[in-house]
């Protein structure tokens, strides 16, 4: 009983979420589907009336001859019409329901994309609870059943069931009496509400299994990923994956099976007894009416069929119950995400100050301290660093020095815990994010590889200028990607994925050229700050040196920031900054830092020595060493 108020609140919230989506189905599609479902719902009642007329006249046929065949013929025609209507309307209603589903699902997909890519901050998208909700929302929209649109179509399908039940109960009230109708409706609704309440409880438990479900799905997706097949075979880890997948599946499914048994076994024995008792009471009342009023065969047949029609409502309706329960849950998850993200966005109003033309003088980090959400270690610890406009700056340092974090803060993806980031003296927090992003061309170390054609992979650097073919080829030429594209079967229209017909898979180095072209296309579209995080990680040594020798010439006049852990490849940068422990430990040109004989000089000589000629004795010793 203590759960009843909670179940009522949950039911109200669930049905409210679904009914709010009804206008998204469209006026014509929604009304047409509702009328079709209502007609389908009333067809069985018409069939029951027709067959009852037929049964009541069978004795007249055999006792009085052809004179009464007209009445029987009319009953047969009415029964045939009802069957024909059901066969005609059902596919029509199914098509309308599919149209409603697609319209509503499209609306919900756009809502999820907008709130996750526009309203949400990057730290929010990395929260464990948000990741679980996003996973549930995505799977809810991707499945074949139970989408939000399916929930709206399911509500319309319930019209069929409710109209049948109400019509049947009304006939019982007319023939047997209001008391019998009330008893039948109560018995049926108790079972019906019990089904829905149990389903709601089960789905609540299902939602709390989000972490276990994500772990199970990850193991499944990893186990079938084509890109991992080579390593799995060479390392012989297939058996390990099988055992771990089975363990994760048991962790997810065993509690669910136990909960299902707890919810559905004993309670439904009671629900069945309640329905049986209700029907018995109604039948006894029907017997009493027969003995008092001498019901006609027509009335008796119609009463029995009406009781059966009403009793059918005390059941689980897969075409409506699953879709409305799952779909409403998906809608509620999307709504919670929207409230969470937009609530934070409203607390921090989006600034309107434009970043057009910036930076003209410099970008500065002043006393910036930053730690990732949930982490204790400071990645940046009082960082003071400036970037002069139009100058090329290389940031070098070992892994974990904070290089990529500098880029994330510069891009506005994160905000400093303390300190300020300014652009020409303007606090970055005071600039409109979208306006500032249009001034940036950033390629992260783990850059995106889109399963699209080569042109799309480049022009996504500035999609608003995607029709500029001349800029596309200039960006490709500057990135050294023109030859790669020229060798493709359909040139720039070739899909860069073998999953598609005519598509190809590129090497790591070729992909890096495409990613560089994407950044340079953004420059062609007006970006003035070019940031490259380990831009040559997939290039060989000669290609890397050639890239930097030409790249800095091609990007003169831009504010260029290059992140690298290889000091030997960035010597031509105007300025080199060495980052360590979240702070600048050395700053100067290549020659200045070499003369200072500090960390940069040590790293430079260490890396250069790897490619210098080995002494003959050392080389001979290596060859003679046993394998």
C-alpha cells in the first residue's frame, strides 16, 4: 500500500508525457489513426450483434421455411461486413500508426540531439548518471518497439481495447443489469491495473540496472567489433571475452529474472481468482435474469459474447502495453536530461559578445588551475601562458603534462576552476561560445573519423561553407591530402569506410591528412586560431619533418598552437613552451632553449640520438646478441 501513491504519481507522469506528444503526430495522421482504431474497436461488437441475430433465427429457418431467410441473410451480411471492415481497416490503421510513430520519434530524436550537443556541457556528458541516461535514451529510440512514437501509437491502439470493453459492459448493463456491468468492469479493471502496475514496477527495476546493462552491452559490442578481430585472434583472448561476457550477462539478467518472478507469479494467481470470481457473479446474475424475464436467444447470446469481450480486457496487450511503458520511459529520460542541461544553461546565461576578428593581440592563461570533475589531481596548477596573435607556438611535454587540457580550456569545453583565460583582454567566459568556436580550427589527437565520403570529412570543418569547392581543394592541397583523394575510385565522393559499397579504409597517416584538411578548411572559412594536438602521430619520421617544414610556412599569419611530445619536430616554431606538472617550466625559441641546456635540450638530444648512426661496436653487439 505504501507504493500506491508512488505508482499513481508515476502513472500520471507517464501518461502526461505521452499525451504531450500527441500533437507531434500531426493533425491528419493523428485524427485518422484515432478514428480507424475506434472503428476497429467497435467492429467486434457489431459482429457479436450480427451473430446473436443469426443464432436467434436459426430455429425459424428450420421451423418456418424460407420466409425468414431474409432476416438471416441480413445478419449474415452484417457479420460479413464487420469481418471485411476489420480486415480492411487493420492494415490501414497499422500504416497510420507507423506514420505517427515516425513523426513522433523524429521529434524526440531532434530533442535528444539538441539537448546533448547544445545545452549540455562537456563535464555533464562525462557524469556516470548522465552516461547511463543517454545510453537508455539512445537505445529507447533505436529499438524496433517501445519508442516514444510507438508509445503514442500504443495509446491509439488502446482505444481499440477500451472501446470494446466499454461497449461490452454497456450491453451487459442493458441485458443483465447495472450491478452485473459494474461487477464485471471492476473485476476486469483490477486485473488490468495489476498488469500495468506490475509492468511499471518491473521497468523501474530495469532502469536501476543501467550500469550493469552498459557493461554487458560494451562487452557484446567489443566482442563483435571488426577492428578488434585481429588482436583478439593473435592474443587468443576470445575465451576470456566469452567468460567475461557471460559473467556480465548474468550480473545483468539474473536479478531481472528474479524480480520478474517475484512480481508476476504470486500476484497474478490472485488477479486470476478475482477475475474468475467476478465472471461467476455476473453469470449467476445472468441466470437470475433468465429465470425471471425469460431472455430471448438473441439477448442470451449477446450477453455471453459481451461478457467474453469485456473479459478480454483483463489481459496484457503487447501491441500497446510494452510500447507505452518503454516509450514513456524514454520520453521521461529525455525530459530529465533536458531539465538537467537547460537548468544549468539557464543558471549561466549564454553571453552575446561576439568573437569576430579575435584575437588581434593575444590569448592569455592567468593563474589557471584545473582538475577534471571527480578527480583530485590538478592537471593545471597556476598556469600562466600567453599566445601572441599571428605567432606559431609549440607546446611540448611528456604525456600527462596538461597539453590537451590547455586546448580544451582554450576551446571553452571546460571552464577553469580558478584563474582567467582572456582574448585581447576579454574574459573567454564573456564571449559567445558559438562565435568563439568559429574562430577556432582544432584537431584533437583522437580526431573523428566519419563514415562519410572524403568531401564531407573535410568540409565538416566549416559546414556552413560546404559548397565552396575551391576552398575544399586548397585545404586538401595544404594538408597533403589531394593525392590521397585523387587516387580514390570516386575521388572526393568516395565513402571512407569499407562498410559501404565502393568505400575504402584509409591508413592512419592518410586519415591524419584528411583531419588536417578539415582543420585547414575551417581556416579557409575564417578561423584564425589553428590548434593541432599531436598532428603527426601517425606519420613516419620523414613525413613528419616534411610536414612541419611546409606547414609553418603555409600557416603564416595565423595564431598556431601545436601540441607535441616530440621536441625534435617543432624546432621551426616561433616559440616553444615546455609544460610540466601543469605549469610552464621553459619558454623560448629552439636555439634559446638549446643554449639553456634545460629540459627541452635534454628531450631534444635524447630524441635526436635515436636517429643518429650507432657506433659500429654497438651495432655489432646488437646483431650478435641472442634472440
